[in-house]
């Protein structure tokens, strides 16, 4: 039996997601990866990483040393959203394989720069869209390819985010200046899936949204530790929080009702596609459930898809034009691991593409269009007008 190829890996960014990547992409978790280095500008984060991973790897504050290291084959970019661009471009320029956490970046121009660099680089480039690898969404795409409902003409998606209060609104960075938009930071997963199912590029979006539940009332300096509101459902007592992807992250206890907060906690979009299809999308950060739902309608029928982290997956197809109502149901299995099994399957797909030298051009396109759709949707909400989404070809031409 041939010896398994080992991809020597480094993680850029040692926050919660970075440490999680470190756990997944080391030989103890996958024999095809060997974690060699972790880089972060914050010495405290590096200290925490060292306490977890031990002294067997290098800990760097200078990422240039990682890109220049011939002993590093792949880099995993897990910095904060605002700082994805430079490490991603540097990794691609150095010929490394690069997996960048979502969202790709925060402007369409930067998205064009990254995709242009990815197409020139000898390395494999992927984005952290692990939900594409989840069995329920893989099954939905397969059924669509089989023509079960015909081409998608009308679609709708709900992104229900019950954890929004804890994930985003306790942070001192709970502003557009840091995240730009929760459509970009959080919903880009679902927007990518929506684009994938419709199988076309979004060309125009009109959005409405607002901050209608969180924020607006409290002193920006107020912390949970100083508050006497014991019945607050968002009260926290620790400076760390268990995320849905099986990692503990630093979390501060600023009040979720702060006047300083300016991120929208709900948004609704109307999207037009190049194919002529139309879609609506709804994101809400104060719903009681944490799930994603899709309704896809074609000339032959209607498909419903349901996802949640515990893996209670469901696909239902109701067919049109039958004498009697006919419905099929599918319950794809949860394959284990976080994000409905998607994190592990994404890791396996990244490894396969590296070993087989199989550049995923479709992944590059999807990374761009999910980013551009989210950014243009937020522009529409802010301006009150529909916004045309720049095509990837024109953005790539402008980046040359």
C-alpha cells in the first residue's frame, strides 16, 4: 500500500476558530495533515495555543516566516474577518495551499484580488464553506441535478440564529466597522448554498433590515458582571463561550442592549439571478431556533430542506401535476463532527484536492458571489435602493 501523503500545515490566527482548525488539521485527527506552526500577533493567544498543542510545533508572531518556510505546504487563514486578505494573498503568492475561513473578505474589490491570485497560484485554494459538504445539502444538490423538480425558478431561505445574542452582541466589536454586516459574517454560508441550489450568479439585490431587538438602551460601558438584571437571557458569567462547532472562544460580557451596537439583527433580501430565477432570504438573530431552511420551486415540484447542528436533517419533495398529491422524504445521516459533519468532510475534500491536484474553480466562483451578494445586500439596506452585483469577470479585469 502506498504511503499516505502528509500535508505540512500552519494556522494563521490563534483565536477560537484557529485553535479548532489546529485540532482538526494535525496528524492525531487526520493522518494526511501534520500541524507544524501557529501564528498570531497576540502573545497571549499564542501562549494559550502552546498550552493546548504543546511544544512540538512552532509558534510565530511573524507570518512571513511561515510563507517562506519550505517545510510548510498549506496555510489555514483564521484571522478576524477584517484581516483575511493579506495572509490569503501572501499564502497564494508563496505557492502554498490555502484554506481561508469564511467570509472571504469584506469588499468586492478584495474578493476579486483573492480570486485572481488563486487562479494564478499553483496551490489549491478553498474557503471554509463546510456546510456545502454536509450530507443534507449534498443530497439536496444531487436531487436537483437529477432533475427532481426541474430548474429552480423561485427560492426562499431562512437563517434562524438563536445564538446571535451570545455570538455577536456581547463583543466590544459589535459594530459594522468590525463585521461590516452579519449577512456577510454569518449568513454567507446560507447565501452560498442558495446560489448553489439556484445554480446561477446573483445579479441584483434589494434588502431591508434593522436593529429591532438588541441594542438601543444600555450604557456602552455596562458589563454583565456589573448588572443586577439576573433574569436577562443573555447574561454571561465567564469570559469564554462554547461555540456550536465544538470550540471554546473568548467572549466579553458587554451588554447586548448597548446603545453602541449598530449591527442589524434581522434582514430580508430579494435576489435576482442571471438565469431569471428569483429568491428571497431572511436572517434573524433572535429566533428561538438555530437552523437553516430552504424552499426551492421548479416546474416539476417543490423541495424543502432543513438543517440543524444536531443533525435532524430533512428533505421533502412535493411533486406537481399529479392526479394525487405525491411527496417524497429523505433523512440524510449526520456523519459526525461539528457543522452537521461538514467540518470533517471539508477537511477531507481539501486533502483530496491537494493530493489529486484538483483546483476547485467552482469554489472560487462561489467564494466571490457569496461575498459580493452579502456586501451588496448591506449596501442596499443602507441606501434603500436595489444594488447591482458586479460580475466576477468584470472584477477580475479591474484587478489586473
